């Protein structure tokens, strides 16, 4: 099975309190959800912020389905690998 990262949550602060920011990939575009503010971000910013993720959300890609396993960033044609588990 293959998985592709579709979203994650970053927590700032301590275990007893803090602030949560969500990042979601929709239609090949990353978005940052920070309270009432939603902004587009590039892939590099999203992947850098995912290093501090509190929760990760993946989409499972079934090998039997005819889906493309490589995803390309429209801006710079970077190739992202899927995680195999």
C-alpha cells in the first residue's frame, strides 16, 4: 500500500495549553488554517512545517487502482515520493 500526505496539525505551546494550526492539501495546493485566517502556501513551506506535526493525515493509494503514483508540483515540477507501508 502507498500513502500520500494530505494534511497535518502543528501545535505551538506546551502540553497544558497552546495553539493549533492545520495544513491541508486540496487540489494539489497546500493551505494553512490558522484560526480565522486561511492562506495558500507553497509545497516547500508545507513540508518544512510538517516536520513539527502533532497529527498527520494520509490518503491510502491502492496499487490495484489505475492511479498515478508520482505527483508533480505545477510551479517547479518537483517529484514527491509516496510512503510505502
